[in-house]
C-alpha cells in the first residue's frame, strides 16, 4: 500500500450525470420514454452533412449509433428494420439550458451553492458532507447508507421534475472515486448508482480492465504510458513517481496519486485561470473552397471581436485553425500570430486573413476556429504609429456604435452586405447557442 488512507481527507460526494441528456430532453418533450424509445439529436439533419450530437440509450443499443455517427452511416431499413422507429430531432440548446436550470434548482435543495460544481450542462458533483444528517438523521445508519439514500432522493426528484433519468457515482472518500464509480459501475447498475471508497482502491480502481477507462487518460496518454511499460492502473499506481514527473511533469504526479485513489480537491475552492482567451468555432454545412473562406473568416473575426470589446479588452495574439474535408490528404493547420494589442474588427480580420493566405494549401475546408488570447484589459486606446490617428479613432467609434445597436436589437439588426451572400454564415449562426441551434421550434409537425 502506497498511502495511509486513514490520514487522507474524507467527505460525502455524489457525482451526477443526466442519462443521454439532450436525447432525453427531446423524448420527454414528445411524451416518449427516454430509456426505451429511439431518438438522435442531429445537426444539419436536412442535408448530407448531418452529425449525431446525442442519442438515446436504446438508439445506441439497437442501431449501433454513437455520438460521432454521420447521417450517411445510419443503417437503412433493410439493414435494421428498427430504424423506421428512429426519431431525428434538431438541436435546441435554449431548451436544454432551461431543463438544466430546473435540475440545478433541484440540486440546490440538497446542498449549498458552494458545495455544488457543474462540469458541463449534464454532469456535476455535489458535496453532501454537511447535509446528509439533515436528510437522513438516523444515527444507526452508516454514512455510506445515508449517501445512497440521499442520492436516491436526488434521482427521484430530478425524474419527477423533468422526466429525465440520472446516474450517480458516490463516495464517502473523495470526488475522484465518486467520478470513477459513475463512469465504471453506476452506468451499468440497475439502480444507476454505485459507491467507491478508499477500501475499494485495490479491487475496483486497480482492477479496471482498460487503462484508458481511467479519468484523465486518453488515447495519447495511454500510448505514452505504454512506452514506459505501464499497461494497467495497478502498474501506474506502483510506478516510480519521479519517473512519471520526469516524463509528464505535474500531470504525471497527479496520475500517480489518482491511480492510488488520492484526490485532495475541495470543490469549494474554485480554480481561477491566470490567462483567458475568447474564441469561436464551427463545422461548415458543406466543403468550402478557398475563395469562399475570407468572408467566413471576416464574420467570425467580427463575432469574437464583439465579445472582446464587451469585456473591455484587447488581444495580443490571434489564432486560426482550419480543418480540411475528410476527402483531403492533409488534415489542416493551426497557427497563431502575436500582434499589437487591438480590439478593432478590421485589424483582427486582416491578421487572420494573413494567416490563412500564408498557410492555406488550396484544399477544401470543412471546419474553422478563431480565437484571441493574451487579453489586455484597458480603459483607454493605444494608437498605431503607422496609421492616421483620426482614422483609428473613427473606426473604433464605428465598432462601438455597431456593438450598441446589436446589443439593443440583436446581432442581425446590422450586418455587412457580404453576409447576405449564399456562402455567408453569420445570419444562419445568429440564433445558435453554444455553437448549436437554439431551437425556437423543433417540435413542429410531430
């Protein structure tokens, strides 16, 4: 044994995950059963570029659908007759956010805000250490049983409020073991709950059959560990810590501790990043030719610049990532450029177009990402010595006026004429939320 678990901090944690959240929301909205009916949430379902964003458990089981399935990969009726019962729904992010807010309201009944941390729209961890005895005051019950009872209450409360099923990983030790219980056992348990503690490390954590099933170990890290002769969580837990630190830095030590079930995180202590960046990305509805890309780049440069000015910041580094079509030999490129700090749309567009012109090789483009980093927060303006001061001030005021108009009347209240062209994207994306369709409708015609 590498650690004395009696000296490690303990708490009562529930790691909660909504079962196939987006798909469940859509099925509940249609008065269908989220665990028994077949549904996929698909972007661009009306054309050949549709991508499955979420699928119900039964769709995954009966049709072999995953969250990276393309519309052309769906089975035909001849291949699988059950596909005729498949519901294809467009994404509705505003609806999903509204349902998430209902779930958050439920969770707040069981813990204080500082004891709740959401990892994503459908998953979060709750520290129930201070509230277990309030909900289950029976002194004769162990904290493990109390945690299980309160977790069951939360599941029922979420189901009664939203119609959505949830899975809960529990631990009377730390958040990491609750997360591992969620991912590796709870999702396969009939009650959709499971508990892992320090006493389970040797049997459950070290006994995980696949090293990449461990939280924080992806395909690339798996390969790196195998190069060191580490092929299992047991071997990782018993590796020399200094070797892991030498190879991976602080991450190596973190993996070593996690493999031994050690996590001293306090979710009440929120991490505040030292630096910040703003960005936007999109998958284009079709393959774009090179001559069509400058307009898309300009639109994205402007959209992120609006957010930049809203934060009263300027960027000192612009980044452009271009992903090519799946039929191309090259995957694409990602480049960045250090610039004189600015928040001016035209200047930012010029820098991004410079990167595109310099590194683009003529391939068909399918996705694009624009980001601004090394943000500098300011109260004034810094003039460029190579341009007329009056022109710079005029452009800055023009950006500010356009921002005010859009802030009051919406982004599409004032757009460039070029955004009305066929291959433009800003008007189509104006109603997106988090990169997906906000969904004013979605239930029409059902």
